[in-house]
DNA sequence: GGCTGTGAAACATTTCACAGCA
DNA sequence: TGCTGTGAAATGTTTCACAGCC
C-alpha cells in the first residue's frame, strides 16, 4: 500500500483525513492526544484560583513536566515564568485549540447497549458536546427517547442532517453495518466519525478515530504475557 | 515530574508497568498496537486458503505494506518470499506473541450501561477472552446475571479472586470510584486493568490502558476545527 | 528563587530501496 | 518474477539542560 506523503490521506493508527481546502499547520498528534488530559488535570486542580505548575499538571496526566511544557509551548507562551500557568487562561487556550468553544453536536448510530451507554453519558455537558439524536435500523428500538434525546430510524438520518449536519457521528453498530453507516454519515455531511465497531473504516475524507475494546484487551494481553510469562 | 529512564515505570499515554521480575525484550509499542489489527485483517481475508500479501493486510488494517512487513519481521521470518504469508501460520504467530493462546478471564466492575454493554459483548469468543463476572456496589444491580455471567457485589471481589485472580479487570465506574476499584484489583492480584473511567490511574505496578470517550471526541474536535475552521 | 520556554541531543518510528529467496 | 526481510536514511518525538523572565 502506498500513499502520497504529506498529503491529506489517512494517517496510520489514529486516522484522520481532511476533506479539502487549506491544511493548517498541525500540532503533533501525540501532543493533541495529551491536551484533553491536561484540560482535565487543570480542571481537577486542587486550588483553581492559584496558578498550576507543569509539574502538577504532569502528575495528574501521567506525563513528565518537560513534556507538559513542550506541549503547552506550542499553544503560544501561555504560562508565567516563576509562577506557573493561570488555570482559567490555560483552560481557555486549550479549549480554543481543541475547538471546544462551540458546542459540537453528536449523533449516535446503533441504539444497542453500547449506543445507549454512550448516548446517555453524563459527562458531555461542560466537555463541549451535546448528543442530538440516536439512530437505529430496528423499529423496535426507535420512536422513544433516552433522557430527552430522540431515538430515530436510520432512514431519517440523511433528512435530519439537512441544514445542520452533525459534527460527530458515533458508530456503535455491529461490524457488518459500520461501513454502510459511515457512508451515510459522509453523504449527510457529518464532519467526523468516532467508530466503536470492530472494523477498519477506510479513508473517507473526514477525520475518523477508532476505539476497539477487543484490541485494547489484546494489547494488554501482550504486556501481561511479557510480565508473567 | 521525573522518572527513572528505562525502568519499569509507567509509560506515557498507553500506560503499562511491570510488576517485577525479568523484563523481556519488548516489541515497540506502535507495533504491538497494530498486531490485533493485522490479526483481524487476516481473519477477514477473502480466501483463507491462499497466502496473503503485506499489501493486502495493510489495505485491511490501514497501514502501508512496508510497515506491515517491518512489524511482522519482528515476530521472526514468518512469510514466504514471492508468495506472502500463510494465513494460519501468521494468525498462530500473532496470537502467540499477544499471548492469546490461553483464554484470559475478565472481571467488569461497574454494572451500569457501559459495564453491561462491555460485559455482554459478543466478540470475546474467538478473541481469547471470557467475562467471568461483573461487579457493582449497588445491591439493586447485583445478584442477577447477564447472559450467564453473574453480577456480584464488589465486596466479594477480593474473596472471589483467591486462587484464580482475574487476568484483566475492566473499570466502567464513575470517575470518583475508579481509583478505589483499581486498588482493590491490584490487591486481589488482578493482572492488568482496562480503564473506561475518565480519570488518570497512577502507576500501580501492573499494565494499565485507558479508553476515554470524551477525550476521543475532543481529539476529533481538534481535527474537525482544523479542517473546517 | 522558581518555573517557563526552547534549542540541541538523544531516542524512536517510519519510509525507502533493494538484496535475497521461493 | 513476485513478494518478503532488512539495513540505511528520513522523519518524528521525547528528554535534557539551561537561558530568560517574573
């Protein structure tokens, strides 16, 4: 498999791709993946009124203080030497960088156990997200609602998206359905995909991330075997 | 934050740590994380009787063929030049490397929506795992079963582990409870932890991996903003 | 004095390119 | 001829060490 380098193509592992238009200068992937951890760390900080040090952020995020400083310095000079990082200021900068100032809408496709669990997740408020709807193809599951969020038939996904496409589509269907669902999402203008189905979603021109429980277990199994034989 | 380099300490991001004893030569982390994808790719191969090429594996796993060959070459010389990789042989080698030959037992702590979804996941058979029990602190949730798997009170976790500790403990509790649960797991001899609670679990001497839905969404938000402004 | 910000060094991973074997 | 296996080069990331500022 070959791929134009430096292009908009999907990147390995943590996949994403850019639909079109100008590519901005991107922060390194590992740094982007740590930013949410820093955000949580400073929000859970013991004293929100006094500045926090890279040392303390690192302790809460499981990262060295060097790494924290290096990462944060990419967001501009945001700390104060001799003092640390102002919590509100830093939270604002990270949220801005991650694009969390605007509330992002989510559609969850697959109203099974996992979909219901994720659709009903209580942490979205304050994190910048709002679940707008759940979808399923099984009419027995549709029509109701989950904590005020309607559960609709997948057939209406496209129509529901007209005028206000979802920012993120979460796929919690069985493996067989995932590619089809992803196609519908792209067609409907959904802007990014978080996939929980155990399949590889090929590049579709929008950012895609995959979370696969079984693979996580298998990775753990490796380290487990190395540690215990 | 400073940490002895090359030690058994927790590694950043994809955390793991080794309890004690000899450290084996480890395959690079990125490679380990791709192996389960290769395993799935070859299992879903069009024709299981004829050999598969690195090109085809890569296409199914979203990785370049170079990368596939480099990764697989770390497991020893397992392919045939001019031909490709024998599917059964390769699957066996990867499974061996990942330690999937022995069935691993899982305990899920937190019998809420997410715990039930993960505890009832149908893909474990064939992937090398078996959910042995679910646990919760809420007596209203305990006592029953989920597809034959008993739901027990967390108080009995320690006693249940005597003689046959769980290989992997999955934490699906709220954030506040996660650290306490992790402590119990370590005390009970649970050998690795997969954490879904939105907190950083500090190093505990056993391999730990974290999956956090909100962080995944925030990472997506970043690329989404870069793509669409 | 204390803590950030950042070049430079060290280290890790991926890509390239091709030798080697079926 | 076709595809693997692998050194070497290119690239990316983390760690180090300290200058710079509050």
